C-alpha cells in the first residue's frame, strides 16, 4: 500500500492555482488508479471528495513555486526538478531532457551516461577523476574502462577523461565511429574502418601488428578492449582477438559471425547472429536466451531481450544480478554493478554501491 508522505506535498498559498495544485497532487497519490491523462477523473463520483478530504486532513505543506510538480515515488524530486524515475504511470512521463538517458556505460566502480540534453554525467569512484562530467562536449557513443572513459562526439573526435597514467586517455587526432576503454588502454574504429589503439603495449594489446594471424584486408565495425587483450568484429561479423592469451581469450576465438562483442579480464563474448551469447577464455556463466544487446565487464554477463528484459549470469555476491522488475531498452554491466535504461529513459542501477556507482547522485 502506498504511504502518503506529507513532507513532500504541495502548499496551499491562498490562490486558486495553489489550491488546484494541491488537490490534483492529492488525487494522484491517494488514489493512484485514477488516470490524470484521461477523463476517468471526471467519471468517478468519489473523486470529487478525495482531494478535499486529502487537503483538509493531510494538508499541503511544501511551498511550490512555478509549474505544477509531481513526485510519485516520494524521493523529493519532481518532473520539473528533473526526476525521471517516478514510478507511477498515472503521472505521465518525465519531460525534462536533463535526466532522460540514451546510453549508459559502467566501469569498475563508476558509471557514466549520455542524456537527451546532450550532457554526459558520471557518478561513483572518482579517484582518477573518472566520475567528473566532461564539459563542452556532446557525445554520441560512450565507453567506461577500469578508471577512465572515452566517448565520440558528433564530429567523430574522441574525448577521454580519468586516468591517463599509461596514455590510455590520450587518443589520436582522428575521426572515429566506435571506441572502447579497457583497463590500461583504449581502442577505436576510425571512420575509414581501421583500428587504432593507445596506451601501454602490454602483451601486444595495443599493437595490432603483433598478432601474426591478423587480416591484411577487411573493414572493421566494432571493437572491445579487455584487461590485456582486444577483440573486434568486421562488417561481416567475423571476430579477431589479439593481446595476452592467458586462458584462450585470444586463441579460442570462434569462427562464428557476431553482431556485437565484449572483452573482460581473461575472456571474450560475442552476440551471435542467431541472438545467442557465446563466450571463450575464462568466462563467467552467461545467460542462455535470445538477446538484442550484450554487455560485460567484470565477472557477470548481461543480455537484453527483444521484449525489454535484462537477464544476467555470473557473479551475484553484490546484487549485480538482481535486476529490478521493469522493462529496459539498454543494459550495461560493470565491475560488480549493472545499469539499465527504461522506456521512459530513466537510468537505473543496482549491485555494488560502495563508491556510489549505483547511485545517480547528480539527480
């Protein structure tokens, strides 16, 4: 049963608009089955008395200035303030672009997201300034690594921030179509479908020429940077991996065609064209359904189904597999936390929150 929190109700300021705001708010919260977007309110005789009783007995005690606001989940935030996680469908959708997420990226202990207003915002561990919000840049694609992030702007330029101890945050001055941040290095696919990497040359991970079986021709589409190895797929879906090969994360790369690829600590996974997940190397358990998106970083793997369900498998010790009961349009698996974006474009995270990586504190 919903509890009515009188500390967050609107105030009656002596004006008719103020009274109207108070009454509508009470209707929405005391009787959440009423649909404010339809005429059902007018067709419900008892609804005439509900707001009056609500106002008389519960009062309205928080001053509301400006537009009418709603706070369906009682977190002290509203549509106007930028609250996109209100859980009452009767209230409508969030109309503030500030908090409408379109992509989210999860690192080891931090999270970043791109929002409809063009800004990228981060939260969580900030030991290397990886949770600082990049200023004056509008990103269209984003990747979070261990302690740094990289994103591509509308002109194809890569911006990285966070740790640059080994040069992983210093991309070349080229135009890219896809970028991936790993542990100590980063790689991207240029707009002419070539691969460029930067950071330390540990195990050959950042030197594509060191792998003897590398293709001499081909057009690359996507790339994934792991701890000490890299995997990429070409426009035909063929996968190629290079770098350190400890448990078969490179040498056991299958000949299967993939639509998406990820790289972890000592493993790699791909999303096959039949929508199944296939992993190699020392990989954690992976979900076994059919998926349209794949994500992994630490010891768990997640997939997004066509009907909006997030299914994960692998390590579950910190709640990273405890997906809230909702539908989603995007999934990102981090070190020991997971995030998703709902159809209403709310960014939601769960799992380890020791550094605030699952708490959207900016909101």
